[in-house]
C-alpha cells in the first residue's frame, strides 16, 4: 500500500458503506416496536475496496430537542457484535453474503449482511430516569425526544468508521 493509500485510509477513506435496510423485518420507520420488544437491525456492508471488518456496533440512543441547538444525545444501549450471530438459523448462514465469521474480509464490490440485536429487556426505565423521565413510557410520549438506532462497522486501520442511522418510533404496550 502506497503512502497516498495509507493517508487516505487513515483519513476515513476505508471504502466501506453501511446501510440499515430493515428494522424488525421492515424498512426503517414502517414498523413501530413496543419498548419491551427486541430490536433486530439488518446491516448491509458494501465494499468499494478491500477491507477487514472487525465488528459491528449497534446503538440505541435518544436526542432531546429543545432550543436552537442540535439537542442532547443520550445513549440508551450499545452492543458490539464480533461473534457469529445466534439469532440467525443455519439456513440464513448458508446464504453467501451473511456474516458468520469474525473478523471478516470483504472484497471490492462485495456486500455482506449481519443482524445486530438490541435487547430491550434491559431496564430502560432506570436508564431514562437518569435523563429526568419517570419511565420509558413517559420518554416515548415526549415529542421533543427522538429515538434512533446507529450501526457502525469497525473497519481495521480506519479511525473514522462508516455508520448508518435510522429513526425508530416506539408504541406503548
């Protein structure tokens, strides 16, 4: 790898794109899960040049809007996926593009799919209480609070990893 290629990769030119095609089996925004349902995020990783992906990182966070600023971000959950996904059955692993080994190499023009599962059985009530809400249902009802999911592909040798984000709206049980 030449000096220019090394500099480009260091500055974020990793040649990898991440998208979120589905949340709980539907396009983002189409299905509204309840706050006690696990969130299954499909992740597509596409390479424009050869790369090695070390992990996928899924996050659920909320942004509190108010005033003229960008808002305050609250991380509610973070999950690192760097092992074969136990939520996929053998038939899903047999598809050539599904991630089933870690880390994985991805060649230019190739795409891979993985699923990041966020466990909503965790005590989100206690988490949102830190931000001034009594429970998750009160947080869901706040029109100034937007919930989002973010998935990052940890690309070897790149300090600026590719990310994808999508809004998620919860419905009370």
